[in-house]
C-alpha cells in the first residue's frame, strides 16, 4: 500500500463534487449519504496533493540549506472551509485550484526572499506555472508575499499518478508573516473574516496602514491608496486609540490557551484545533493516512454544524516551529505589536533580527524545553496516536 493517498475517484467525480461544494450541502437524515459522498471525493482529491506538497517542500528546504538562507518551512493542505469559499466566490473549479496543497517559506529578511525565489526559478525540479509578486505589487488590503504556483514533476515512475498536481509556494519575510498572521489572529479572536475583507472597517484600515509601514522598513513598494507617512502615522495613532488595538492584541495573547496533549516524540503532522473558548488543542500524527483521516472527521463535524472549531493540518520540521509558523492559532502577535507601537510613535519598524515569536525554545539537550509554554498555557493530556 502506498505511503501517501492517491485519488480514488475519476476526474469527472472531482468536478461534480466541486460543483456541489460551491452551494449548500446538507447533512440531514435524507441527504447524509450524499453529503458524505461529496466530501469523500473532495477529500480524496485534496489528499492526493500531500505527496507533491511534501516533495516540493523538501526541494525548497534543500535550496535554503545550499544557499545559507535562514528561515522556517511549513506545509498544509487547504482547509475545506477555504475550498468551499473559493468555489462559491469565484468561477474556479475544484480540479483547477493551485493551492490545495501549500508550502510556506518564512525568511528573516527581504534579501532572503529575493534569493530563494531566484534559486527556485533557476533550479527547481518542478515546473513554475505562474507567479504573483505581492511584494512588488501589494494587494489593496496590504497583503504582501511572493506566490509561485508549482506543478509537481515526478522523478520516479511509481509517482506518475501525482503528475500535474499544483502546489502553491509562498515566500515571505518574518515581518510580512507577522502582518498576515496578526490579521488572522484578530479574525479568530473577534470571530470575523478580516482576511477576506469582512468585518470592522477600522481594523481593516489599521492593517492596511500597518502594511505600508512594514513595506517602508523593507524598502519595498507600499500598497496603493495610503497617505504619506506623516498623515499615515497620525491616522494609525487615531485608529489605535479608537480600537484599543494594542490592548486587544495583547488580550489575544493572554486569552489563547495552549492545550498540550502530545509527547516529545517527533511527529510529522499536527492537527491544530482552535476552539470558541480560545483553547488550542494539538494532535500529533506520524502517518499521512491517520492525519488526513483525522482532518476529514474534524471538518465533517464542522460542516454538519456539530463543531465550531477552526482546524488546520500542518507539517513542520520540528514541533517547536509550530508557534513561529502558525502564530495566529496561538495568539502570538508579538512582532506585529512591537512594530505597530513603533509606528504609532513615529519610529521606524524593525526587520526580524532576533526571534521574538519563538516562544518555544530548546535547551542545550536533545529534548526541547516546553516549560515556558506549560507555565503560560493550560495542560491537556490525551492518549497518544
């Protein structure tokens, strides 16, 4: 049996499932079997991107080591809620999505981003289908990152069934990452969808102006439509005072509790569950099938209205990288707060030079020290998987 999931349905089945997911799907006694069937096809298609995702992530990690570019790598299959939103809001089909599997490189500075993108262009074993440079041309809401749509190219005959799978590679700086994850952290905390421009207009404006400040620090183009710096600082200060933004962000840190239910054993995948009470639960998996199966069960409960959790399945090199790569789920917005405070005082922000977001640090021994996290977060132990 293959170590990684392969598509168990036809592409006609995938397209049909995509059409269904663009509209309402009901988990009622009358429609339950049909609903389960639709999600089974969609999950099989998404899961068939796991191996290409891991392969592309590994090739980028090698490129980082060979060029001495420092940073972190993470990967994740796209959340079903995000898949359904894109299907409903756009004309793209399920079989056309380029980000059902996503890899993210988070680098220390803008020089590292430019060098890695160039290295991937020159030597990647996979095909670059398209690029979106949201650093040179930021999105209107202030989002900045460099995206590449990669097409998996198998090196072995036994991997040919994965050929053509599209994986999105995001390359960004720590500063850009702090902005993107802070807006998601506020969205989780306030139960709004600021990332997709739904929610408090003042918060959206604050993030837009903050992005301009961060771009200036990195000597990069600013988002369009922002005022000059003097007016920008004045407006940021007014927004911060009106929203109590810094206080709210600090409250997010205090309110988010980490439920430690994994051992120090090294896993491959981590299922993060963000609950309505701001408790984060982590499940550790070493096998791909067990991990994707757990994600499918969790998302089915959400789709059926039986759960209000927000879940994501992530892959990182080491367990202590979870917080630095997915700080939004842990309420860790330290780097964003620090730069927002500097901007509001009229001072220039800072690029990532130390590690303010790494709240989990290893000792000078083999096993990491989670003492700081245990003191800060609640402890929750469950049986190992």
